């Protein structure tokens, strides 16, 4: 049997077969051969046509079968759906009919589409087809707050309570609306369920009225009344509870008491009590803490009652409580106060015992941490301020771990909590180990602590003590009050112990001072009788203490007439405690046991003890001091002499400086006049004399500058033996034939760094002075040798000077002349001092020698005695630089060439500026003149390119020569400079105005000298 699902496909197949045979019969030829029929196909396309036609026929049959089957399925499903809908509708109708509430369906225009029977009964008949607001409320528009309108608006379920009048009388209903949506989610209608709540409302209102009455009664009582349901949730919370906690009834309704009202440690005990009450076990009383909104703890004493329902099951718990915080707090405070006083009293009693301060402080920690109500950890530490240093030192501790013992041994002020606490007067508290802990270690357990400053009565910080709490514990003001009180007690104990220790130390110090003092320390009573006599007094006077105790001090003083005055002074002291000797130091003479006298210094002070006066005296043997004072006077005289020499030197230097400026003008103008005069002019001889005399004056000025050590040096690499050898011939001419001159050189001498011209001047002056000391002839020996500072001091021990370390070259001039006495020797190097007759010497010879030697960092000493001749010995430091290049005289020669170029001349002295301008002009130079640095800079700004050389004075108002050159050199780096000055002052050298290697022209100068210096300066690279 063919499956009905493929009926049309089978029919299509049969048609294909029939079509095939019919078409084949029409288009084919049949032939019978040997018992078989043969079909002869004339055209192959015909076969293809039949195949395609067959395919389409079968496909059409399959399509028809598929469409037919689909329609059949839809029909079957529709029949089932109709049957199901019918069943569901029957069910819904049965449910709607059986509902105790009224049900209606409204479209989006609020038109009633359906009402169940209960709805009709509740509102007085059928109103299908009417608008709900007309049928129910007799209104022309949708009611305010209509729940159906709200459901249409937001697609949610809404509920409202309405009161109205029906045929059956007034009614109060609860209306619940819900939207109906099509498959696309569009709201097409709404369901409204109406429940009559008139009776339930009345019952509820009555019950609420009774509850309100009960609650009002609860609110009138002062006791705390809380009603909990069987789960522990609050359902009643009277006004007393609100007042105490700060929470309102609405805020706590439905919340568990242990969620917010209990302190952590009371939660589990309260839960246990509540669990026992749930079993019906009545509890008498119970106490626990409540937490207020502000976080305050209040202790409540509760009386609990249980309410059962009709089945005997616990329904409610009524708890009535009384706030006993103040009462219990007072009881606790009394107990705590008693315990605290007991501990502090125990500590005060201990301080009276002979215990060391560290032991006392350790017991203090033990006592304070043992107070149970403080709830402290059994450990702590006390630090005290280290005297004279801004840091704390650990003095006592209890149960500290090893890392803290080492890490906290010394705590600087401001470091960690303890170091910060000592800087203030308030307690520092932390409840955990946070970033304020500068001292930490691996494995440190969480904790909190109080750092309490220990302050003296004078508000001086004495230290800090620290006690520990568990981590997270809150700060407790009551605990802090006790700790501050304890700190005050500890401060008093520390100060008393330190006072006792200081007293002991003072006694020991006094005893040590008294026994070891070099001065006599004595004490006398009002009568003047000696009551104390220390070992030094025994040594000074020769009397032992038993020998002098009780006798009067004035018996040991001299002269005798002073003893009467001393007695009168002691009588006045006895009467009033005053005396003319008190508070003064004076020198008198003492008498030793052996009868010898000695100078002493006596100082007296008074001391009051009760009603009696005592005199304390210090007696010093000043025999050695007197000798030292005499020596000091001698040295002061010598020092004054040295100051006098220095002052005269400064005066000489200043005079020479000004004189050089004058001589520059005189020599310059005289040379110009001399050059302009004919060789046979009658005035030429006089003008030449002016030049010669001025040069002699310049030589005298150089001697003044050498004495004042302000002469400009031209130091070279000098070998003293060679210099003396070259000078011998000239010296022999100076001393004459009646005096023998001998030179004894040391062949191993090192070189010196010196100005050869000035060394020659030293030798010439010393030789001439030796000649003048031997008018009848004699012998002069010039000797050179190498020495060390030790050898120098050994050869001249009377010379009190400091000699720098190193090697020295010595050259001396010895004569066999008349010699000098001590008076002359003390003045020998003073300027203008001379032993020669008036008019035979300037008095500047030896003073000049002295100045030159000091300028070369050398020393000169003289040994002489009347009739035994004199020896002047000079020491100069050896020059040790091996790579020094000796400047030869021929290297300084300048090849004459035609002068030319522009020179900027800066000189503040007008005469010097004018003559220098004339000299340079005659030499062929173009000269630009300026009186100061300011004018020079203006000129240089205009003509910098033309200026080849800056010729400037060293010391000028405003900028000095060095500063001017450095300013101009920034504009023209290749600018040459030549400095000129009357002398090289030490201050100028220190400031670096003229430095080593700079070109320098000394005033006064001639035309030849300035020509040479200018050419040298302009030829420099």
C-alpha cells in the first residue's frame, strides 16, 4: 500500500512511465528477430527530452505531496489548539467564576470588555461596553491615580485602595491592575482584580488602634521597652529607646538588635539568651551594652517576658530595660580609683627605699600594666632624655622582644612615636602598627600603644613611657587620665632620685675637688676660726689640719699690721654677715710654718647655715705667677718693639708710594727738558743734576719700600756662591785696602728664588756697615752654608721665632770691629736709627736689609758684643723646583725697532698721566689718556680696534687695573696690558691685582725704562 505522504509522487511516476511508452511508440520502429522484438531509436535527443520531462513530473509530484502534508499538519495542530483553548477557556471560566474577587478586562480606552459574576455583584450589575470611570466613579475622565492608567503607562502591576457607594451600600476595595500584551509586546488591554477589604480593614484598624494605644503607653514609661519577633527582629521600639540610642522607630523596625545595637563582645551572649527564650525558658535578668548612634556604650539591665500564640509557640519577646550606665560606671570608677591609688602609693613607698632608678621604673611598668581595668598588655618600656643630647635612652623595660631592645636602645627626638611624644605634652595613641612606626622588625605582631610623655613640674621633658594594647582597641580617655597621673608620679620620683644622685655626686665632687685642688680651700666660722683645712692648704702653709683647726686665719698672714684689719673684718662679718673682704680677690703675704713668706691670692665668700654665717676662702700660692708676670712684661716690651717696627714700615711704604708718583713727574719732565736742550746750553748741567738727584731719591724710596716689604720683586733662580763671587771685586773697592775681605763658600749650596739685585744690596749694606765699624782696619769674612731649621735654632736659641720646615741657604758677614751693646741691638733694624755721626748715614741701611729679607720669606739674626765684633747671618729658603728655567740677562734684551701703535693710558694722578703721555708720544706711540676706569671704558668702546696696549695704574678709585683689563679683554681678547705702580702692596698681591707673569713697570721710571717695558709688553704672545 502506498504511503499517503507520497501519493502524488507515485501518480507522477506512473504518468512518467506511461509517457515514456507512448512517446517511444510514436517515435520508434519495432523489429522482430529470432524470437525477440527490437526497438530502434531514430533520435537520441528524444531520449534526453523524455528524461527531463520525467524528472519534472516526479519533482512536481514530490512538491504536491510536501504541500499537502504541510496543510494536513497545520489542520491537525489547529484542531488540537482549538481543543486546548476550549479546555483552558473552560478552566479559566471555572476559575473566574469561582474567584472570590471581582475580575474585569478593559481595553486601552478603559472600556469594560468583560466582568465576572463577583465583579458584577460588587459594583451593582453589568457594565460591559462602558468606560470604567463612568461605571464606577461617575466621572467624565480617568480618575486621579488610576492603577489601570499606571499599568498602561509603564507596563507594571499597580495596586490602589478605593472607597465607593454601591447599591449594596458603601464599600472599600483593593484594586490590582496588570497589562495584557500581544505577541509584539504592545499593550492591548488590562486585567483588573477587585477585592472587598471592608471587613478586613475594619478589623485591621481596630487592631491598629489597640496597638497604638499599647505603644502610646509604652512611650510614656521611662523604661526601655523593645518587642522582638521570634526571629529577633524589632517590631516595637519605645520613645525611651529612641532617646537613649538616637535611632528612630522607623530606622530600627525589622532589624536584628545584634546587627547594630550590641558591642561585639555582647553579640554571642545575647544570641544565647535569645535562643534559650525561644525554647520557652523564662530568663530573669540580663545585662549587656547598647551602642548609641554616636558610638557611646550604655549598660542596660533587662527583664525579659515571652508571649506565646494560640498554639503555644513563642511569638514575641518583650524586653524591659533600665540604663544603669552611670550607676555601674560610678561603682567601677570607685573600684578603679581605689586600685590606681593603691598602685601609685606602692610606687611612692618604693621610691623611699634605696633602689636604683632603673629598678624603680621597671617595677612601675609592672604595677601599671597589672591594673586589670586598664586592659593593657603585660609589657612596656620607659625612656629618659639623655642629658645634653636630643635623644631618648631606654632605662627600663618589661617583656620586650629582642629586636626592640636593640632597635629602641636610643631613640632620637622626632623619631618613631616615642621620639615624637617627648616633644609635646599630650599622649600619642595608635591602635595598630602603621606608617608612624619608624622602628619595625620582621614578624612584628599587630598591636596598639600609648606613648606618655614624662614632664617635670617646670614643664621640662624628662622622658616617655610606653604601654601596649591589643590591635584595634579604641582610644580610652579614662585610661589616658590614669597614665598621665602615673607619669606625674614617675616625674616626681625621677626628679627626687636625680636630686639625691646630684647631691651625692656634688658631695663626691666637692670631696674630690677639696682633696685634689692645688689651691687651699678653707672654711671659717663667725669668729674667724678655721673649721676646714684641705690637703692643698697643708702643702702650701706646712700646717696639718689638726694643727690649724680652731685658730684664726689672720695668724697665718703677713704683714703683722694686716692682722688687726682682718680681726676687725671678722667682727663685722659676725655681726651682719657683711665684710669688706667678701666677694673680692686680693694679694697679700702668707706665713708658712717654717716662717718663710710667700705671695698669695685670697678670695672669700659667705655661706649661711641656719642662723650662723660661715666664710669660705680660696688661697692660691702665686709665687710662679709673679715670676710669669715679670716674664710677660719683658715679652710685651719686645712685642711692642716689633709692632713699632711694623708701624714704621707701613709709614715708610705709604710715603714711598706717594713719593714715587712725584718722582715720576720730576724725572720725566726733566728728561724731556734735557732732550730739548742743546749740548752746550748753560742750563743743561743743572737739569742733568735734577735728573741725577731725582734718581738718588728714587733709590732712597726703593730702600723705604724694601724695609716695608712693599718693593716689587723680580725673583730669579739664584746661586748665592756665584752672586757673591761676582760681587767681591766691587765690595773690595767699597771697603778699601786697609780691610781684609775673605769669602768662604759651601760648594753644596742649593739655589734660592730671589731678586739678585736686592741680594746684592743686602751684601753691600752689611759689608759697608762692617767697614764703618772698623775705622782702623780689620777683617771681614763672607761665609755661605746650608742649614736646617733645627740647626738654626740650635745656633741661635735666644731667637723666639717659628721657622717653617725645609732647607735653607745661609750667608753671613762677620767683622772684627767695635761691636754693639744690648741697647743698640734692640734698635738695630729700626728705620732712621744709626750709630754713625750726623750726616754720615740715612739710618735706612739695616732697616732696608730687614725689609728685603722678610719679603723673601727669610730671617736675619745678629750676634754682637762690645769689643768683639759683629756677625750678621741671613737665611733664605732653598728653591726646590728642578724644572725652573733661569732667565738670562741676554734674553731680556729687546731688539730696537721703530715704535708704533696705540696705547690706552689710564692714570688717576694728572702729572704722572701728562708726563707719561709726553714720553710715549716722543717714542712714536699714539696715546689715548683716561683719568679712571670709567673714562677708559668709554674710550675703548669707541676705538677698541685701534688700541694695541693698555697701560694702567694698579690702584685707582673705582675699578683697579686688573678689573679694568678683565673688563676690556672680554671685548678684545688679544689686548696687551702693562701695569704700573709706586709699589706692590701686600693687599694688592693677595687680591691678585698683579699676578706672577704680568708685565709691570715700577714708578718712578725713565724714558728708556718705559720704552723697554712697553716693547716687552707689546711683544708678548
